[in-house]
């Protein structure tokens, strides 16, 4: 085979591979669009209370890898106490990096519903969701550092990680974190310097969230 023939054959081979890649991409995009439509329809039926139809639509989308559909279907299954199936769909979403899926899976593992309880594994998934700014995951981590849980040892509850997550939860207006952080500024917990003005600001924020007004120093 001369050089020109070899070049021509390689060129044809490259074009063939490129064409296959384009076809595969088109198929993927079409499948994703169909899954998105099924998810939107399932969500609408869920909102109207037609859970049976919602689940059918959501399952179609979930089974082709649509993460939001996997999460919503898992939520429904969890509420209906089909725990093992819920865990399966949460895990599928979590393994795609979906924060709702990570948080849902972490919660199921933490409580031992449908899966063996494993505090360290639960904390891993919830932390991953929290790192993506998932509000409920941030609150769950803060609560674990405040009151114990998720395999967090006593000596860890006053450290840097505890302070970081409690501050982030307080920034998200999670009341237990606001209360705890205010108390920490008053007493020097969490390695913080005593700062009464900061404590008072946090306490005022907590009162506002609770709908409590203060007049002349009285509630």
C-alpha cells in the first residue's frame, strides 16, 4: 500500500469515527430532552397530587439517568417507606454529583433506612452536598457538631470544622446555629474571642426570624 492509499484509509477511518461520535451525541441529546420532558410532566402530576402518574413519568426519566427525576422519585419512595428503592435512586443521583441526591442518600444511611447505618459514610455524602451549598446539608452538619451525630467525636465539636459549618449554617439563618454561635461569642466557645457586639447581633437576627420584637429591653 503506498503512502496516499494509507492516508486515504486513515482519513476515511477518522471521518467514520467522527460520524459515529456525532450520531451518539445526537442520540444522547435526544434522550436527555425526552427525559427532561418526562421529569417536567412527572413533577406537574406530583404537584397536583397524582402520585401514581407522576411516578410512572419520573421512573422513565430516572432510569435513563436524569438526576432530578431520580431524586424526586426517591423522595416519593422514601415517603411511602419503599426505603431500599429510595436509596437506590438517591445513590444514582448522588454518584452524578447531584447535591439533593447526596443529601438524600446521606440521610438514609444516617438513619439506616433501606441500607446499613454508617455514620462516616453518611457524613461523607452530606458533607459533599454541603460543599455544594445545599442548605439542608449545611444545617445537618452544623446540628451534628452542635449536639453530636454523624459519627462526630466530642473533641471535634469545638474545632475548626465545627466553627466553619456552624458559621455557614448561621449565615443561612438556621436558628440552632445562630443561637449556638451567639453563645460561643459570649463564652469563647469554638475557639472564638469573646465579642458581645457580635453575640448581640446574632441574637437580634434570631429574634427577627422568630418574629420576636424587643421594646425598651422587654420582649
